[in-house]
C-alpha cells in the first residue's frame, strides 16, 4: 500500500509508538526501515505529548 501510494497522495498515520518501536509491529527491520523512509520523506511529524483526552473524560464523569 505505502509503496503504491508513495508521492501520489496524502497519508495520515497515527500511532502511540515511537518510530524506534515500529519493528515490534512489523517484525522485519529492513522492511520497517524502508517503510519509515517512505512515510517520513517530506512528512509533517507532529508529536503529541500530554494527558489523554479520553482518560480525562473518564475522570470527569
């Protein structure tokens, strides 16, 4: 999918894992490196840190 979509359109990806831990999901270091290379090329990476909105809503009820 990513290889086909590369530089042809936008892709939005959200993850709660740092890039260094993606190999735990894909189980192949070379393929994960290739995927991250394509995904991060010309990307806007927006790190989101802070308290969980959903968790905050749970406590307010």
